C-alpha cells in the first residue's frame, strides 16, 4: 500500500472510531493522530473527549479499563475501549509502550522542562523535534516539592501528565522524570513510588553558613563537631586528605590550605552527610540502572567556591555516590523569568573551572537551575562544554508562555490573573530572590487587549506573574478557567512553547544543525 492510501486508511479508521465513541452527552472524540502506536495485539492512541484526555485501545485491552465498543473492520469485529486517563490506566500505558517509561539520561546533554499546569509536554516535544534534532535529551516531568504544594498536584499526577503529553506528541525517544529539590526521606519516597528516574537532592538546609565567617577556635569547634561517623572519616584525616595537596585541573591547579579545608567542611560537611543518607535510601529501593542523582546547591546563601565544589565532589566520590549532575550556585544572579544578572565574563571563568572539577571527579554534568531565559549564558555554556556535559533546568517559563496564550485567547482572564498577581506579589515573592519592582511594572489598565502579550516581555511583570503562580492556581475559579482556555487552544499554546524554546535549545545544538 502506498503512503497516500495508508494515510487515507488511517484517517478513515480514525473517523470510524471517533463516530463510534461519541459519548451520549454529545462530547465528540478527537484522536491525536501522532499518538497512534501499534503494540502486541493492539493499537493504542490518545484522544480528547470534551475537556478530558482518554486512552483508546483497539484489540487486546491488556489491563486498560474503560467503556467497550465493537468496531467492524475488514478483518472482522474488533474491540475498541475508551479508557479514562486514571493513574492505573496510565501505568498500564507505560508498561505497554516502554518508551513512555521515564528513564535515566546519563551524560547526554539534557534539558529539564518543568510544567506546572501539566499541559506543556506536547509543545516541549515539538520544540525539541524542531531545534534539537536528537542532540538534547528531555526531562518532561519535573516539579519541586515546593511547586507541587503550590499547584496542588502530586508527583504521580505530574508524571502521568508528562506521560500523556509524550504519548499525544508521538514522542518515542524517551524522557526523564525529575523529582526536584528533595529535602528529606518523605519527599524521596513519594517520588520513588511514582517511578521517577532523576532525583535532585537538595541538602541546602544542612549547609552551615557560619563556615564562611567563623575564625580560630570557633571554626575549629564547628569543624570538630561535624558528623564524622556519617562521613566515615575523622577531623584529622580529612585535613590530611585535602590540605596542601595540589589538584591538577586542566588549565589550573587548586591547592587548599588547612583553613580552607575546615571552612569547606564546616559549610558543606553536614550537607554531604545528608546527601549520602538520601542517596543510599534511593539506592536501597531502586535498581542501579533505573535512576540517577543530581546534587543541587543553587539555593544556598553564597556562590559555591571552587575549593568547596572540589571538597564536595571528592567527598561524594570517596563515599560512593556518583551524581549524574551537580548544580553549584554560580556567581551573579539567576532570577526567575529573566536573563542572567551579572558579569558574563566572571561567570564564564568560574563555569570553566567548575567544569574541570566535574570532569575530574565524575565525570558528571553541570546543571543550571533557574535556567529559563538566561539567554546571555547559553552560548557561553555551549562553547565551554563542547562535549555537552550540561543540564539546563527550566520551569516557570512554560507557565509564562501559557499566560501568553491566555493573553491572546482570553484577554479578560489574563487581566484577572494579572490583577491577583499584583495583589499577591509582595507576599509570594518571599521565598525568591528577585529584583522585580511593582512600581516599575506598566499599569495593565493602560495596555489595550491586542498589546497584552507585550507585558510578558517586560521583566517586572514577568517576575510578578512568575512567582504568583501558586496564588493563581489556588483560586479554584482562576485555575479551572486557565486550564479550560489552554485545553481549548492547544495549538496556540504549543506554538508559543515551540517559538519560546527555540531560544533555549538552539544555542546548544547550533553546531549540530
Ligand atoms: Zn534549583
């Protein structure tokens, strides 16, 4: 059969399925053609019915549960089932189509695509198709514990939304699922149960900033009080291991004084111990090849110095934890939703040296958290790591693109979101480092509907909208209206994500294309 006839046959088949499964309440079934996938004994597909996504299966239902219909085909009658996208059905879907199961990405260049609303994955997949050409591996599911508490979603829902999005887009190249900013065993367990593949351990609460300023006897006292048993070492041995030992790191040599060692240890020793505890807990519950670990230090008070990075990396290695990536806190400011604030040259110099440490003690990737919209840095990072040993983490920027779609499709709703954002900004900004200033944001009243999207290109308004997502989504009316508009304008949202992520992806794949 030629391609045209094949396409025509598929289209006819879809039309039959759609007619057959039209629900009595009049909500039509729309099959997503790219989702159609053949597997043992069945053809699976995703469809939209009213406001919901449903999983369709023609042939053996194989554990998928839903309403059954009889489908007349050339080869006799076949069963069609239209199954709600429950957690149980999505789990079966992942089993039957293993490319939808999250997996470790290893040292491949990668991008985290946090999606607070659970509707962005098809756009993310299309952006990667258009601009990465297989040269950047995606993490489609990625939410921090803090984000989930603000959006009211569970780790399972986040993963299931990503699975359905990948299915809808016909994405077969695999993806990761990042349990972001885990701080304790309970955080870890919830994500283990859901089947995440990437665990970002954030031991920031155990970082002791007094290591920065303490001197003399005070520093020594703090140093002696470290959890040496957990670190399987002693105060004396640790100084001996690092002090006055030259470490050759490509273009430079790093030698720490005894005091530098004590400072690094006081600051990060307990954090290393906590990281080890969480990493071993994960290792005891998942097989080695089913997950990977990132260590995040980005939400600490001070930039991570090179001796500190070296100390942490060497200690993790000694204790048998092999992260796939590590996120230092770099110099300069990585504020939400806006470009890098700082001296790009200072950043480049530090980044290069951090990379050398990561190569020597790993190799592992360097991760850029709050990596959305840091357009100044992308060419620098891409140039300094030609092997692509980087992970770019983005999150809120996809939410802002959702608001851009709403500004176009539903200006009144956008104005309501903006109004609440302005009201809540002072409170909601507390947990973020921001320089956004409400007084400098344009007054929305002066902006006509056709120009509303320009507000999303203005940095103060961006930050207002960026950090108030929790308040918006905790308002039941605003939340359901937001989701309804995005579901009704799927293509618009997708197009906005594709053109926005072009700017995030292209700098890293330009050499290849
Ligand atoms: Zn982070």
